[in-house]
C-alpha cells in the first residue's frame, strides 16, 4: 500500500477513535477501550476489504461485519456514520445511550441499517455469525458463486471467546469448513477485572486450530500494511479464518493504555482534549476534519456500481432463482394455508392418536416441499424429535445445497445459528428436548428481542416422559418461557392443534414461536370445526356439558392434559352433578390479546375456574382459582406410575378439585 493511502487510513482511524470518544464522554457512559484500541483495524477492514454499499444496504451479496464485543458499540456507530448510511446522523451520534436513541448502549438490530445482529451478551455475536455464514454458503450453493461470494467478519474480544457458547460456535464452523467466516480477535489481554490471564490461560490459536480453523496473526494492529496483508490472506482461506490481532486497549492516550479501567470508564473532557492534541486533531467535540470526511466518502462508495450491476444481473436469472432471492429478501410471501387445511382433514379422518412429536414429524413431511427458504436442524435428536423427513437434504462441508443442519449436541449454538439464518432470510427451526431450554435460552431471548421468527421445536414436554427422570422432565420451563416478551408459546393438545401451531409459526414474521410436543400419546380431542385455526385464538371451548350457559365450572388445560380434563369433566358430572366446560388453552399469550368479549365467552367470570397442566402452577392464577400441577421436580419411573404418584389420573384430579371446592 502506498504511503499516501496509509496516511489517509490513519487519519480516518483517528476520526473513528475520537468520534467514539466524543459520544462516550458526552453520554458519561460507555466503553472507550475497544474503539480506541481497534480503530486502525476496523478502518482498514471497512476501507479496503469489506464489500458493502450504503446506497444498497440490504444487498444480498454484501459482506457482514459483526461486532461481537457489543460493548464497543461506539466503534460501529462511528463507522456507520462515516460510511454515509442514510439513517444515522451526527445528532444520533450525539444522542448515544439516551432514551429512544438509535445508538443504544449495545448494537440493536433494526435500529440502524448497518447493524447486522444484536450483540452485547458476550459470545452471541460470534455464535450468530456462524448461522449467517451457513446461510450465505447455502445461498451460494443454490444460486452460484457468481451471485453470492461474500464474507462474514467478526470482531470479538476475550470475553466472547471465554463464554462457553464460543466453543460450540467455533466447533460447528470448523466442522462445516466455513471458509467465508473470518474472526478477528481483539487480543489486548484485558478484561474488566484486570489481565485476562487471571482467569484464562488458553492458547487461543491452538484452540482454533484444533477446531479446524486456519490461523493468522497481526503482530502490530497499528501497522496498516500488516493489517491489510493479513486480511488479504485470510480472505483466501480454505477454512474459517482466525486472526490474532495484537491490540492495545485505550490506544491513543497513554495514561489509560493497557488499563482495565478504560474498558468501561469514559475519559473526561480534558483527557479527550489532551488525546486529540497529541494526535493533532481538532479539540472541539464532534468536529471532524473535512478532508477526513472526503476520504471516508471515497472508500464508502467504491462498491456502489458493483452492487447496482448485481441487482441488474439478478433480473437475468431463471424464474426459480429469482423466486428464491425474492423469498429470502422478504419480497415474496409464503402462504401454504391450503396445505395445513388438507393436513388437518387428513389427521381427522385417520383419527391420529400418536404423540404430538410424531404429528410434528408428519407435518414437516407434508409442508417442507412448499417452503423454499426453510432450514431446520436438531441438537443430535433427529429420531426423538421427529424432524428428519424424506425431504431432508443434509448440509455438510462438502455440500451446502440442503435444508437440514446437524448442529450436534450444541443447543446454545443451534439457537444462535437459527437467529443468523433468520437474519439472512431463511425460516429456521431447531429441535431439542424441552428441558434443554435452559441451555439455549440466552439466544432465544435475542430471537425475541430482535423480532426474528425462528421456530423452536421442543419435545418431551412434561414429567410424563417417564423413566429418564427429573433431569429430563421439564417442570418450570413453560412458566419461564411464558414470562418472556414477544414470543408465541404453544403447547398443542393433539395432531390438529399441532398443525395449527405450525401454521401460526410459518406465518409469523416478528416473533419466535416455541412449540412443546409430547412424547406420550395424544388422543384426538378435536375432529370438528377444522376450518378455523382455533390455536390462533389462544384458547377455546373444546367440550361443553352445558352449552346453554348452565355450567358451574370451567376447566382449562393444555397439551395432553386436555384429554385428561375431558375425563375429569365427565367424572365430576356423573359423581357430583356439576356441569362444566373444558377449555383448551394451547397459548396464553395468544389468548391474552383477544377481545374481552371473546375471553369472557371462553372463561365465564361467574364460574369456578380450574387449571390442569403437568408442570409448574406458576402463572395460572390469572385464569383459575384452583390450579392442578406439579411444583416439585419429577422422578424416574414409567409414565403411568408417575401419573399416579403425582396425582394426575382423572380420578385423582377430580377428587382434588372437589376437595378444594369444599374448603
């Protein structure tokens, strides 16, 4: 690289450093260490290597930049501003970390065009990037390397690489040989508590090499030529690339360099002025030299014509490829309601009574051919979760023209990768046992926070799974998941409700859907009124012994307990002369958004209300006065023995209800 260009990039990097410092110091909140330490690294990447166009921010063939170390968000906001993205202004920069600002404390997907994913919880960025990289390889296989030939760059720190999810991520990436993934390690040996070595002595290069990555090193992250050369080499790697970039946290102001405090403590106004003077940079806050703005504009617009040509060439593709691009870009709807209606009729005519996990498999078998952007996978549980079909085409390191990922026993990475797949235009689903929600919940929470719509297929939904015992029997998990904002939580009672749950999940665009399927058999409780999706209402009357309104009790249940509730209804009528109705409530959150009039037509306010669910009773008190559940951990025994042990036979439940009424 010529000296004149090096000087330009150094000036551009200083502008990134000081604009980041200005926003953090004004906010009196933020993390200056990373933007100061990685300014040259990030600037060289954006100026010389990253393929993107602010004029076409959603260009399908763009490279992605993911700031996994999301606490350094000021760096990303400065880069987006200097590169001329239309939706970020200097006022947005000045409003850093204020209420309602686009420039939040950690990057939030949807706030600004150049933010590829929400980061902040350490490790989530690198883990999500694996899903994005997989998605781009799939696009390339389906469209051609001439149409999709892009890279995913990740800037990660020690914290990202210490979090356990990073091991799941780099292991999967290495297994799939994702040579479009480049992780740059901000290697400054500092964390919040001091030197990173007080808690971690892992040789990162050896670790990544053991996971089938190629290793590169930038010994001086302030030498523009060295940065440029190493990035050039990494881009031609035949495996995922790991770059160990030796940086200095707080670079640019000697009194804070290499200190733990600069990680998250803003510099004072006087310190910023002093740092700017040392760099011969304007000292007025938010003042940017005009020549630097020109340098940035020169580099930022270099791909505009390439992007425009790409869009022009797309019009010359055959119809199938054009349709695929429209689907992943969100400009073509996937509407397969007719398929779901046919499947409900099929299940009803067969009187389908297998476990709902089996129904799940039959649904996937039926609908998969109709959803061109569907990619699923499982955490090593193809058989138990019934997600592999005759239409399954496995994605491997040798062939990405598929629709199914073996995530391995990596639930957390599976969930993060699902987010990455969704961010890249795919409808993603992943499956595991419901009790392992605990392993993946941080990434699921980001699904909800980002308004993404993956589908979580959870099976083995209650203590009725039996012999595997309390470690595998979910108790508190439904209550936990229902407490999360912006998620559809659905526990279907039978095959018909399972179809309707999937219908909701496929149509959903702004929130994840979690569906809990049973291992135990699920007798059909609904074989009529199939024309309407009743699960979409959240709850509905499924059996009414007094349709004229003379019932004295409403029994609400979910999942396979709906069948049990119908038996309880019969016992209470025959033994005690009490008329009741049974309400199937597959989804609390969908019921809660219905009109008051509808809700009162389902759960009449003047009746005794009872809930039955084979899990924690927590949360049921808003619907019912008497709550039948299990508020202890389960036990290891055959399912029917456990049913009796925990008082979940219809006779035992009826007795409990009458005992409560008589108090």
